């Protein structure tokens, strides 16, 4: 059996087994009756078919029994689902952002990470936000899945019961590099968590522009080694001349502060020739001017 590592796992598994059990019972039962009827009532054994007028008892039975079964499935489904929407008051809050094509996390003290680390036996509430299209946040080992809907604040919560590292994946096909959204949640003891938080919160010595770019999934589409992915490579980009398309008209630009700044804020206004439009979201609501300056500063080093 697959790892079950949250307080929800038992309830979800129970309803799954009940529904699967009922389905298998009827699949086998109905198939057996069908095969029996094929032999019992074929032309040789039953040359003249009889017309049956109706039978109140059978009609009541085949209405009542499925209704009860469906209500049983609903009851166990509801029993498992209701607690998932009721967040305990002591839950720790983390924001999870989904974007093409990366999940990222923001801890209460502002710490930004690519994967989740959480303490065991601690309720965690994830505020789910999408920066572009529909994504779906799925942790199979926790038996939870919830959509990240652009323009809507959704949430999920869970309490991990077993230490370990578990997959997080996007369960809603969100474009070409959908599979890149794979990341993980690591469940550790409270002491290990405190130690990790202390270490992770310390400022690293990487370039602030690089840190912002990593956080915003820039390198999913742009390389720094000259190779071509979804968007142009950033190698030697600063000061380079490029042909861009502005409102359907081609023109040559020099890539300077203004061009980079505008291309981050409104990427679809001047698209470099040969690249598709509409794949990058406008970052004017995501990054402030200072962050963009850090990025430009970093690009100059590439
Ligand atoms: Cu996705």
C-alpha cells in the first residue's frame, strides 16, 4: 500500500475502499448474472420468451437499495471531506504560489522556498494562489488535492503524521512544462524544523537578482548558457541588439534597462522575433521596481 502520511489519509482510504468494494461487488455480480442468463434463457433452453408485466416488490428493491448505497458512499465521502475544509485555529500558515511552471512557498516570516519543509503533528494551512493559469496542488501521500484558481484565494490544510519526504505535483495540465512543477514536502520533527528555519532564513550570498529569478521560475524558460528554451537565453543579453515585434511591426532594439524593465512588466508588448507570444505572464503585479532593478543588475553579469 502507498504511504499514508497525514491525518486525512485514513478517512480518504476508507471511502475509497468502500466505493471500490461496492463497485467490484456489482461488477462481478452483474457479470455473473448476465452470463447465467445467456445460458439459461438462450433459444435452445427457452424457445418462447415470456412477457413480464411488472413487479412492485422488485421495483421498490432496485430503487431503495441503490439509493441506500449511494447515501452510504456520500456519508463516508462527506466524513472524509468535511474536516479538510475546517482549518484548526492553531494552524501555521504558508502561502503556496503556482505559476508556469513551478510551485513556490512563502513562510510567515517572509522566507521564500522551492519546496516545503514542515514539522510533524502540526496543522499547516496553505493559502493557494495562482499567478497565471489553473494548477492543482496534489500531495498523494497526504491524500489531498486542491485547485489554485487565478483570481481566487483557495486553501487547503493538513497535519503530517509520518516523517519523510513526499512528492508534491501539479494535477492540472497547465502547459508545455507541466511536469516541471514536481517538488516535495519534507516532514521533520519540531526541533529539526526550527533548526532548518534558522538556517534557511539566514541571508545567502547569492546575487539578489538571481534569488528573485529563481523564486519566480525564470529559469524554467530562460537559460544562462546560450541554449534556447521557451524564451530567449539570457547569456550576454545586456546591450545586445534584437529584432522584436511590436504590434505586428518588426523593429530593432538594444536591450537596455528600459527594454528589460518593460519586458518583465509587459512581456507580450515587444516579443523577440522567433518566440511565441503569451507564454510569459506580466510581472508588474508580482515584482516591484527595486526587484526588477536587482534582476537587471544580475543580467548584466551573464
Ligand atoms: Cu501546474
